[in-house]
C-alpha cells in the first residue's frame, strides 16, 4: 500500500504543479496582461504529455490490481477510487506514439502563433454616437443588437465577417489539416470524431441523433417566429445586420435600465448566496470588463482545482472568472450579469469537487464539455427567469420592473427562444463538415460557403455565417469541437429546472438548491458522467424533451407559467438567508484591484459600484 500511496500522491502533486503553471499563463495571456504565448504552449504541451503517458496508465492499473488483492479498508478503497480517476484521465488523453506527440507539439505551436496574431488584429465599426472606432468582438456584437442606425450595424457585421475571412487566410486551415492528421494517427476518422470520443465519450452519430431530433422538434416554432418578423418588418429584416436588432425589439422599451451594471456583482452574489451555494474556501478573482487584448468571450480557469487530499485534507480551489462587459453600451448590465452567472457557475462546480485527486476537478478530459457547461447553463438562465427579475431587477433608484414591462420581456424572449437555442446547433454541424471536407477542397471560400449553408439550414437565414469563425471555439485547440456541450448543457439545465420546480416548488433564492447541486452534480467531479449525475438528481438520463418543450411554448403560455411561478415563489421565498459564499473574492480590471470582500460582501458591492460610476466614462465602449 505504501508504494501505491507514494505513486498516487506523486501523480497528484506533479499534475497540480503542471496545471497551476499552465493556468496562470492562460490567465495572463487571455486577459491581455502578458504575451507569453510560447511559454503557455510549452506548459500546455507538458501537461498534455504528462496525462497522455501510457507508462503512467500501466502503472496505475498495476497498483489497482495489487490493492484489490489486499484486505478492504478505507485507505485502500480511497486509493483505488483515486487511481481509477487517473486511469480515466490517461485513457482519455493518450498521445499514442512519438509521431502523435510531435504532431501535438506542432499543433500547440501553431495555435499559440495564431492566437498572438489574432490579438494584434484590429477591427473597426461605427458606434452608437456615429463615430468610427476600434472595436472588440463584444463591442461588435453589442452594436449589432442595440444600434438603431442600420449603417452602423452593417459596419459591425462587416467587421465580424472580415475577422472570419482573416482567420481562414492566416493559418487556421493549416491547423485543421494538421488536427486531422493527428486524429488519423491515433486511429480516428477525423479530428471531430477524435475530440468527441476522447472528451465526451460519444460518437458523431450519437451526438447528431440527439441534435437532429431537437432540430426537427423545434423547426416549426422557429420558422414561424421568423415569418412573423418578416410580416412586421419586411424581407430586409433577415439581413444579418438587421436580424438581432429586430429580435431584441429594435428601438422599443427594453427594460435595460433595470439591470444597471454597477449592481451586477451584488445581485449575482446575493442570488447565489440565497440559493445556498458555497465556494468552500476558494480564492476567486473576477475580471468583468472588456478591453483590447482580452479573450473575446468570458471564461473560467482554475489554476488550482479544489479536491480533498487524503493526507492533508481539503485543498480549496483558486478560480479566475472573466466577462466582457461594456458598461456604457446598451444592454451591458444584463449581458455582463449573465456571463458572470455563467462563469461563476463553473467556479462553483470546480470549487466543490470533494474527491481525493485534482484529476476529478480539472477542466479537461474526461471532464466532458456537457458536464462542465451544464453547471454554468443552470445559473446563467437566472437573470432571464421571471421570478429572478421580479425579485432583483430594479433601476438605480430601487424601483422594480413594472409588470407590463416584465410581461413584454417574457413574451418577446419566448417568441425567439427556439431561434436562440437552435443557434447552438450551428458550430457542431459546421465543425463536422469542416473536418470531413477533403484537404484539397478546404479553401476559405468553401469553408464560408459551408458556414452559410449550415446557417440557412438551421436558422432559415440566407447569406449568413452566423459569425461562426468569429467565435474562438472552432479556432483554438483546447476548445475546438466543444460547442456541442453548450446545447447538451442547456438540455440538462432545462431538465434540472423542471425537476427542482416540481419537487421544491421554486428555485430563485431557495437555499435547498445549492446543496442539492453540490451533492449530485459537483461533489463527484468527472467520476460521474452527465447522464449519471442527472439520474442521481432527477431520476432520468439526459433528454432534450424539456428544452424542446420550453422552446415550443407560445409567448402567452410562457407568461401564464411565469405568473404562476412568481405567485408560488413569492409565498415561499424566505425573507433572509444566513451565511456567505465562503470565498475570498477579488474584483479586478486587468492589473487594477477594484474591490474585495475582505471586510464584507456589502463593502465589496459598494466599492465595485463606486468604481463603475467613477470610471464608466473612461472605460472603452
């Protein structure tokens, strides 16, 4: 047993060191604080080679066999359980041979070079004031959704489409070919199948059976919503630069005044605290604002994953969370709040894994994208929940959102819910087509044609790529063939909401929710699949039926259900809930520290709000 203990502890500590080094470099490069791209590529390769080492797999299996031959006791059982976790890690990340290792190293180098060039690439558009300015992807998308000037919106569309063309002409297609070469060296048809098998333990055929069923069941509702939009605004509404704006209600009342960004931190924190969420002593760093050089989407990285060391006890997580909020842009308060809920949902998950090795609580295989994202998708739905809006959405003077505006928001969102959720189908169908395309035929024009054909098939919108190649997910190695996890996660979140609503009566501010999620979804880490976790809580494996049912409701049905839920929760929600988040929280903007909870949560909220009010004019739109 001593030999197995030494081997297991060494695995844990060596991996923790590798994971921390890579995580710190990822954070600094992806928040624009450093340009150590080569160092990150080297650290990533070192971690991948460690967990892809066949020798460690064999040694783990040998130690398990020897332990199974001795008498049952708690230490022996814990070691076997932990080593089985490592077996799954080594099997999921097997490098295979020296040629595969060389291909992986080359891919990581190419990836780092593309990332560095992409950070230097500048885009411009016409903003809400009518001025041309440099713009990040978050600014471009925000302008598309909120700017009343069609010409200005078109400038954002053209900038995003220009980014897609730039990606295709600056090395991405060489990366795609190299990824396929790696996958075939490891015995797979292509990179899509390789990544899906190793990260999610499913085949393309299994995935698309689920997605095809969801697409079929929601197609009629989505097409009807577009037809209504065309009847109201004419065929021009289907032009890419017009669609999002008119779906969001155009220049009509939006209710964004009830989501002031300065209140976002407090509303998130109080909401999850009241739901009984604990971060188990984690250190959490939150960087919420968009700026040049920062990764174009929110993300969560945990340089130190939480776990329970057999010898030294609980090891709290070190988790970093970002958003790309733009406080002066229309809708920024709700957008930034939603991303904060999403990424802090990841942080709650990674802070609450109680198994005895960091291998159970890290973000890579065998932690599947769907399992990881299900935790975040459950939380990021809260700011759109009518019960949450009724309780938390207030303007700067403390006035709650009027019921007629709440009804309008519920019905407007429902009218295009099927469209919004079906958009998550596009990246997976696109990536499957991308990796099955013959190398000789995979030209920039052919890939853009593929994106347009997939978008038209899924959304019914012609001449549009849905800006798929302006997303980071298809481009960068560790998040390629990842996007399917978001839609599977939304299915899991809808299933979870239905169960909790049925069994608890209400969800928002219910202190029973956090402990249930921690027990059934978070504590096991990747020792359970998403299906197993869902069965543990809801009694059934993953099904898309609940999300499809949500999509197919009429706006009137959605409002009726919202009224019932609001009335039911109003009677049940406790007036106060004891406890805090059990976390050491710092809110930063790049290298600047804005606020902490070292004194109290309330003082952190106040400091953040004051900083936003004082600096909002200086923050780039």
